[in-house]
């Protein structure tokens, strides 16, 4: 048995950073990784998908040459092998960088293999037993595959296996109309595939406001993506060169055919085979490890950070988990998960940047609220770029004057949203941002304009 000051299982966004902080503080650290270093973000999530989206955007822009006064001289052809090679190069730099930094970490040792608890203080890796008074779980999550008749007899893709695709699917069926499905759907439509998105709910991106969902559906449809809503997949089968999906739907044909199938129906944590029962660590009904506001499990000395704790499914929430744990352990701080403001982005084109409460959540809260909204076609920077899809809206508490939330669906919306987010963290009144002088021409310069045109939120408590 080898004893360490800390054991970190998994090398996603939170694990390596925590290992470096603990080792830098003079603690001995064991880092355990069973697969590729860097976790989901580096290997099958943010880094590769945003690299692929960039390639798809370039192809799309080239096809729009006439809108900008130029011609490419012929049809835009996409070489998927070169697209994948570019993605692999970018991923490789990140992946090897994480691995190298950990394997050369002073006071750290890397173990490559599957980790399982033997007891609350002992972890088995291969033939070795490691022990520590502090164990951190950073094991991430993977694609959730629904139980559908025939799916076990049909080859299908997930966000992970999509990383191996170096060809152009003739017709990609996407099961799931939320973030992963829509990013891949638009991306492959721009590469040249036919695409059909099948969503069980009445609209795309169901956690967003209806106006956001409607706008996304409209610009995806204009690009030629077929969208099937209120469609429950009953079964899938293979017929010749096609995958055939039988659906129970309100509108449209009950049979949908395509050449390839992407399952994008959610995520599940990688907590099945960790021996958590031997350590006494509790999980919720979905398999996520239950943690408190400081990311501690029910077992003293064991923490869960990153996607496996169900407290955020993003790289930035995982990184913030690291910051919370490191600050509390090493700096005597008292940082909490509940201190952070929900924020994320959907990387369709245009992207959606979100912060705080949605309009629906504000209405449900019963607050006296104000709202401002502007169409992107009225934003000069968007008009100049020829990218006018979407809108920006901001919600404000009428009594405290603090910003409650914002949805920016439009060019640079994923960047401009941080202007709002920073003011929200400062707990400053919206007037601070309203009176700021922003640079012209930018998307952000219209934020003060929106805040200068606030009006009572329709159908909310009288403001």
C-alpha cells in the first residue's frame, strides 16, 4: 500500500488543476486516469467540437461569398479527412499538454488504470492499493443512450464516436434537439449532409424561453435542416443502406430515414464502476454523486468535482469546482457552489449566451420585473457583418435594480454576455452598465441601449 496526501481520480478540467495546486503546496498527490488525459472537454467536447464548428463556419461563409461581393469560383468542397485532421491536431496539443504536465509534476505520480474504492480511504488501481485521507472524484460523464427497440442492432453515433468520423454522412438523423444535437446538426449540414433533428418535446432547447427556441428553429430550418417536434422514437432498424426510425408524432410521416444516427439525448455520470458502495458514497437516482455546497460527499474526506456531481455540466463549472475546493482547503476560504450564477452558451451559429434567470423563471418567481430587447438586425455590428439572426434581451428586478438574467442569441452573443454577467456578480444596479460608454461598432455597445429602454415585463407582477 502506498499512502498519499491526496488521490485524484480523473483528469478532466478540475482534476489536473487541483493536482497542481496541492502538489505546489507540498502535498504528495496520486493522479489516476483510465483513458485519455483531459477528460470530455479536451477529447470529445468543447475543444474538438468548437474546432469542427469553425471549419463548418468557414465553409458556410465561403458559400455566402456573393452576399459579401466575391466569388469562390465554383462549388465549395469539404474534405472531411482534412477537417478531422485539423481537429485531431488541436485536440492532440491539449491532450498531450495535460498528460505531460501531470507526469512531470513534482510531488505527483500518475497511475494509468481503472480506479475502484476498497474502503473510504483506499483505492485499487490494477494490482496496487493507494490510500489517502483526501480523495477527489473527477470522473466526468458520458452520452446517455435511451432504451429504444432495435437500437442494440443498429450502429449509432454519440458525441464521442463522432470524433472518429472522417467522411460525410449522406443523411444524419439526430435524436435530441438540445445543445449537443443542434451543434452537430448545423455543423454537418454546413459540411454538406442532409440533416433531420428529431425532438420528443414541443420545441427545441426546451430549457430556454420560447422566443429563443423559435428563433433557433427558424434559422436552422432556413439552412435546410429538417426539424421534427413532438416526435417520440419508438424503434430503429436497418433497411438496406438506411437507418429507419419509427416515430409517434403529431405531424409528419411516422417513418424517418437516414444513413447515420446520432444519439444526443443527454448525459450520464461515470459513477457505475467506482466501488462507491464500498466507500459509502451516496448517489442520486440518476447516478450523480451527492455533494454539499462545498462539493463534499456524505463521506468525510471524499469530494466530487466536475460533471459527476450533477452541479453543472460545463467546463467552466468544473473549473469553478476546482477553485472552490482549492480555496477552501488551502486558503481557509468558504467558497460555495451556490455563490455562482448560472451561465453557459450554445454554439450554434449564431451562438446563444445565457446568464442568470430566463424570462420564464423570472415570471414564475413573481418578481416585479423589467425587460429590454433588441433584434440583432438593429445592431449595427451584426448588420455590417451580414449576421443578423437572433436578438438580445435583459431582465431586471424593478425593486432592487439588479440584473436578473439575459439571453443573447446572435453574433458574439457568447462573448457579449459577460458584460452582463460581471455586473451581476458585482451585485451592482443595472444603471452602472446602462451609463457605461462602450466601443462602436460592437455588439456590446447595444447593452446600455437595451437597459435604457426597459419596460414592465408583460404579464408579470405590475412594475
